[in-house]
C-alpha cells in the first residue's frame, strides 16, 4: 500500500522519471509489436495476414505511439531523473505540475490504445493528412478518440516544458553558469524551446480538425483551406518535432562519448552552438515536406537551400564527436557502443536526408520507402539506439545496480545488425509507396521486403535481451557504487540510487568550474582527490542539514489527469448522430463526471498545503529578477501566442484563398465588436486596479475591482453569445461556410479563454473576501493580471481582423 | 536504355548525390572506425592528460579551425548539390507550352482510381486507369483530385506530383521507349490506397494517333 501510494502520489522527480522510463518502454514494446506484425504482412507479396483496414490502423498508431509516447517520454524520463541532479537542485520548480504531466501522458497513451477497442483506431497515417482526415472520408470515431489523446498529450508536454524551462533557468546550483552544463542538459534545454514553439501549432491543428469532425466546420474539408492549410500548420510543428525526438539522444551521446573516451567533448561550445542553430533553422524548413504540392518554384528553391543548410550544424556535431576520440583511451562498454552505433546510423540517416532536401529528387522519392528508410535511420538508428545508450549509462545511477555487460554487448551487436538488415533494403525500395498493405508479385520488391522483415525479427528479438537485462539486473545486479564510469557530471557525485532529497548540501561552483560541497574543498575522511571536492552526502559534510522533499505526496495530480481523461473520453467516443452533416453526440455522463472530478481535484489542489522550497542562492541568469511562477506564466503565454498565431494564420490562409469572401462590415456588426472591445479593455483596467488596491492594502478596493472584472468579462461573453446565436441562425452561416468556421473557432477559443479567466476571478474574489492579497501576498493577482491582459490583447487583434477589414 | 526524359534527369542527379554521399560516407566512417580502433583502451594505452575528474567541470577544448574546416568542406560539397537540384527543378517545373494535340491530358485522382481526360476537340474523352501516350513526344499532365489528397506517380519514370482537391499541378515527360508502366498513388488516401494503380501505355506514334483519332466523336 505504501508502495502504491509512493508511485501514484509521488511528486519526486526521480520517481516520476522512473515512471516515464518504464511507461515508455512498455509502449515501445507495444508499438514494436505493431511494427513487427506489419513487417510480417509485408514479407511476401499479396500477403493476407492483415486487412487494409487493420494495417492502416497499425501504421498510424505505430507512428503516433513511437513519436509521441516513446521517443520524447523516454528522453524526458532521463531528464526528470538526471537534470536536477546535474544542475544541483532538489526537484523541478513545480513538483506537482510534474506529476500531473506524467499522469496526463499516461492517460493520453491509454486513450490512444483504447481506441482499438472502440472499434476503430485512427487510420490516417501519423501525418493525418487532410481532407482524408475530414469526417466525410474518415467517418469512424477513430480519430476523434485519437484527437482527444493527442490533446491530452500536448497538455502534458506543455506543462512539462514550462517546468523544465523554469527549473533550468532559475534553479541551478550557485555558480553553475549555463556554460558549465554538459551536452545533455543543453540538448534538453534546446528541445524544450522547440517544444514550446512547435507543439502549440500542433495543438491548434488537432483542435481545428477535431472541431471540423465533431461540429461540421470546414477548415479542412473546404477547398480554400483543406490539404495545404493542414500541410502548413502540421509541418510547421512537424519538422521541429523531428529534432525534438532527436536532440535528447544527441545530448546523451555527447555526454557518453567523452566519458568513455576519458577526454572532454571536443569543441563543446561549438556543439552546443550547432544544436541551437539547428533548432532555429528547423522552424524554416517545413516547406520541404510540401515540395510536390505545387507551392511554386521560388519557395521550393528556398526550402531546398534551408534544408540542405540544416545539415551543416549536424556536420559540426558529428565531426566533434569523432574528434573527441582522438588521443583517447576509449572504453568500449555498452553505453559507449550504443552511443557510437547511434553516431554511425546518424551519419547514414543524415546523408540520405540531404537527398530528400533536394526538391528535384523529391519529385521522385516522395512517398516512397526511401523516405521510410531515412527517417527510421534517424528515429530508430540515432534516437532509439542513443536513448538505449542512455539507459545503460544511467541504469547504475537509477537502480544502484550494474546491468549485465555481456548480455548488453550481445544486445548491441544484434541490434546493429538487425537494424541494418531491417532498414537498409528500404533505401533500395525507392519505387515502393509507403503505407500500402500489400504489393503485387509482379514487382521486384519481394526479396528486399523479405530481407527487411528478417532484420525486423532480429532487431525486435534483440530488444527482448534489453528487457531481460534491465529486469534481472535491477534485482540481482552487483552494486554499482556512486560512479562506476568515473564520469564527471554532478549526478555521479551522489550515491546510487540518490536519496529522496538528492543533496544533503547544495553544491556550489566556483568560477573555474570546481564543485564544492558544504564547508569547503576536501573529501571526507581525508582521502585525497586532486581537486577541491567533497561528497555531498558524505558522513562528515552537510553538517546538520535538513532533509527536504522526502515526502511530498499529492493525490491531486493523478485525479486531475484522470478527470481530464474521462472528460475527453466522453467528448470523443460518442457515435455520429447522423452521417451528413456530421454531428457527434458526446457521451454526457462521462463529460459530467470529468467536470465534477476536475473541479474537486482543482479545489483540492489549490487547498493543499504544498510548499515548494526555493533556494535563495541559486544561479538564475538571465532571469534573476523574475520569480519562478512568473517565468512559468510568461512561458505559458509564449506558447499561447503561437497557438493563437496559428488560429489567426489559418483565418488569413482561407481568407486570402477565397475570392468570394464577403466584404468588411457585411457579416459582423461593427457596433458589437466595438462594444466588446470597450468592455474587455475596461476589464484590463479593473484588473490593474485590483492589483493596485492589493498593494495599497485596500480590501474593499480589491473586491470591487475583481467584481468589476468579473462583471465586465460576463458582459463581454453576453454580447458575444448574442452575436453567436443571431449569426448562427442567419443564412450567411448555413453549413458553416468558411467565414462562419473561422469566426466561430477563433472567437470561440478566445471566449473559452475569457471564461477561464472569469473562473479564476471567482476564485480570487472568494479569497479576497476572506481578506487575502492585502498583506503583501498579491503575487497571485499579478499572475492573473498577466493572463487577463494577454486575453485582452488577443481580442485587440481579433476585433480589426473580423470586424474592420 | 532509358524509358523517359525524367528518368534520365533523375538518374544523373541521383548519381551526383550518391557519388558525393558515398565519398563523404567513406571519409567519415573511415575516420570514425580508425579512431575507435586506434584509441580504444589497450594495456599500452596512454592516459590522456586532460581526463576530467568528478568535482571540476572540464574546460572547453577544441579549435575554431576545426569548425571552419568542417563548414568549408561541407559547403564545397553542398554547393554542387544545390546547383544540380536547381537546374533539375527548373526543368521539372517548366513544362513545354506547346505539346501536340492529344499530348496534354487531364488527370483526376479519385478514391481509388485515376481518371484521364483527353481533349479531342469536340467532346472530352475519358479513360479510367489506363493512360495512353505516344512515344517520342512531350507529354503534359495536369493533375488534380476529386476528393482527398492523392499523389500521382509513375514507377520507373521517377516523376510524381501531388493530386490535391482544388489545385492543379502540372508535370511533363518525354517517353523514350514503348511499353507498359505502373501508375500508383503515393499518398495515403484511405482503405483502398494500395489498390489505386493504373497503367501507362506508351505506344508507337502510329498506334497512339490511330487510337486517339478513333475517340473523336463526329
């Protein structure tokens, strides 16, 4: 029982890291079983093991699971466990939020797999191309449930990236400059930035698609939006996503290779610079996924250049890794083998990527197995193999035991051989289309496919050794000691496994990079180390420090995630009421349960006494002046900017593509828009007054201003609702024409934000009446103000876009 | 013997990429393997003098020289690739303005077949899944879709283009040998995607034009 409580209610970053790692390994196995079944189906021509219907579901869920529920979570399992240890803090900035991220992730994965049991999983390919994904072409509930799962997953990722960003910027051990961070934390930091800017675009795409499917709006089923709108919105996210799943593995490789070569990473600052450069370029290359859609000669040339140019930073990384080996004393243990194997695969995957970067070659290679081979060399060959290297590397730290080196080496050899036999033949299948369930015996694809399937079985079978090794060694492996690899990053200074609170004493870094624990340099018990170091949890240092964060259970994150899970399940598993026009009937009992449970857990969450210890003396460049919570909110608002940016961009896209758009002033009454603008801007003013009153200690002022904000928000929604209903019943908006689609979705999303702000106001008002916020504890009001002003600013953009032009 | 102009063009560009890729691959892999073999831990191995120890973060090492060299060499390699690609794409995206009568054909993708429309002067003539063209003439195809996102590709010709509802994409080629080739859809388009195939029949000019003239309704 105690143990169940530990895992269900934990907020400790190490426990959560372990949960992420184990969950993603299970899902790795599940998605792998799908893959091996597909490979079996493809081993010979005209095979009939799988029907086209089932194959399409397998191919879609395999891709979605591997990308969103295996690669990233496995990497962030390591990040959860290792990053706080590497930067010298006792937990992430928001431990309960971290727990919530995990449970949202778990339930989203459950939901994705559950879709198989509701009769139909998503069957669109992981790229979910429109208009195939529109309701009239894909009428099963498959992708509705899939959309629910993806939304939960994006929520998890957003919470998690905010958490890591605040932690890494604000909670580093004193003196730990960013430049002293090794490659892995750097790679995670860069990944987080990509996640923050890429995933809101994906969320917007999925939300738009879901609303199209459920309520019959036409963003993706119309000619003006349709295929190219989806392509743009999806691939703006999709290309950074490729690096999101790759970078953590590169970071791990660039930590492992120097450790086992016994030399520092060659050109580490250039490697980090290259990661940053590649991340930035990754946002301007999405057009290469649309080379053959007819986006025009100039665009294709531009994207050819940017895409080929993105290979340059990766050249620097690979060459630096190889140069690290020069004059080294390379210990070829399993982590090093996997890291170097990943580098080898990455070279092949990278070089073949340059082929696909050429628009001219893409006119031939698009949609073929050459593409499949290329991205599996990156995602499996570099990412998975690199992450497995990390698994062996940190296994002793996480479990305190050593894995079996012999089995690990056999695992390595079989994995590498199996991998090449599996994917190399696909480069030669450059005429075979992707995502076909079978092919004719008249083609000459049979032998290559059979070879690939053989490789698939070798590779898949090899992974059984990994599972066996991990399972058995975690029970009976010999104790590893704190630093079996003689590595030099901070996590290895702690016992294996580290105690719940990690550090008895928070280390400090002096300007030359020396780490100090407690009173000063020098090891406990007088043993001699050449440099000034003490062990953080040694017997004679850490005098009288208190153990923090060894408890820290909270039941609310898992409950909140569960509430969201059943809410979205209720929203998405309803059967179509009638096929045309599509209108899904949600399953109300589940929705109601979800809302009730959500409110209860929100209440419990906010009432729970859960103090997060913030150390006063931390390294927090460049955000020294900003408190953790505020930085978190700013980061969240940054993600919201992208989200609304995509909504507004989609509106522009369909509007400029539609010659018959009604002129300004004919659809919407400017007076309505003006009234709403006035009301909302005034509410910003009252929000400022609430904060000012709180600062002045004026309780009734706080109550009056908050009340005013609430009333003005309600007035805004009242006018908006009136407009919605009158427009909804008008001729113009029949069948959700594009003007109606863009209006309802954009202002509706904004309205939801206003409503959420009003809910916060009610909560603040209740507290203000009890006399809170006037004794210098007004930061909550300040944070609410940031959000509320943001929502108002969005309206300042929407008003002219819809009413004036 | 090449089957079409697009295949010739693809083969030469793909060849350029492959030569350079193999050359780069050999150099990089040789370096990697040489370093691993030479510097792996042996009884005779020298202890590196800069092995970092736990308790002191390593000082950044390495020369900007190496980065500059890497970038310069890489740039030397990618410039011909970009130039070659630009030449080829100019050609692909500049279809001939004038093709002979019966050599400009509309292609409409449906779930799950291709429909070909010949403008024969009086009434459009439509065929399904069989695209007849004459050898030794420039052929221009206007490709669109009637329902979802498809992709029209000719296996062996190394040319394809997306078929998107509401948009028309044009491709062209010059068939050099007669014979039958497989047309297939290269974008996932639903449950029948794998069955969405057609045949490109490259006929002798005499045979083609005699067929083409027979479709004219008088």
